[in-house]
C-alpha cells in the first residue's frame, strides 16, 4: 500500500470461487448503443401477447413497459434496452423494466431478461428479477448489458447486467454499480453471479470544499479451469481514499 499526503490507494487480487470452476480477460463492455433497431414493439408484442399499447408504452399485468425513443441509450433506466450478444450474434439480449409505480420520489418494479432470436424475435429464454427497479432516495441511475467474454467453460459463455445506483444527498454522496452474470441453461436463464459490487464511491463533505471520499473499483477476469470444471472468477480490486481541505485543495 502506498500512502500519500491526501490520498491512499491499495491494490490486491483475490479469487472468488462461486461454484463455477478458461482463460480470457473479461473487461467490462457495456452497450452505449441500444440495439433494439426499431424492433422493440415487435419484441414486446411477442414476449407479452396480452399487453395493450399506450403511446410509447405497453401495459401488462399492472405494469408499464416503456419503449426506447430511438437506438441510443437516453439515460432513462426504465426503458427497454436491447443488445446483440457478440458471443452468439444469432441471439439478442433484452432487458424489460416492468414498472408498477413511478414517481419523482419512489419507484417500484422488476426487470425481465429475455434472450430472443435475432431474426424472428421469438423468446428463447427469460428470467424475471423481482424488485430490481424499486428505489427511493437511492435511485436506479442506469441499466446496461455487459457482454465481455465471460467464458465459463469451452462453448459456454455468460453475459452480464450492470445496475448503477446513486444517492440523492449532496453532503453524503453515494454511488454503486452491481454486476449480475447469467448463462443460458436449456430453456431458461441461470444466474451464476448476482449483486456483485464492481464499483462504489461514498463520502462526506461540507458541500463547499472540505471533505473525505472513498472509491473502490473491481475488475473481473476468468482463470484457467481444472479439467472438467468451470472457470474461477478472478477479482482485481483497487481502493482510493481522498481528503480535500478547505484551503489547500486536493
């Protein structure tokens, strides 16, 4: 660990054994482009046959499904997003926020993940994540697919979903990004890693100048597996601590 006058940083690696047990670095690859390509309405109609259309949204089972406005991620985490899966381009990944309550102060809802045929848009696998879009003072800031090559074993690759949360307090700022990994398991999706914090930051300051802040980032890579086993996930972690003084600055 190296110690500075106003910053402290540490770096270490650890092995996370999660019952996976192929070499390849797995850097984050979140989509900045929403690849629904104007097909979001067709995807929702096929995935939710009972849904009724209402302007740029669908209503289904007491939940609202809001369509993207174009093919760019517009910063609204409550809109449908799509991502062609680079590891299997014949498949498209779709995240469907199912919102049952929406307001400036509080939201309630789930996310349903769909794996659809990139050609005919028929759903091949799906998994509903309960409560993932529910928030209040700490709100959901963004949702994105992570399609880095998380190779669990030869011929078996996982994809990720990143959810970023942000706090509303200026005096006590807070941010956190969690990662989920999923693999296709027959006709369904199987979580192989859930709610893993890949970045977090928090602090306390006087809202003018002086304060202290901490930031942690974690990077995942896949190790070489033992024969007949899945790959382990290697996590590299970096911690930083910053102190800002009222007069001296950083």
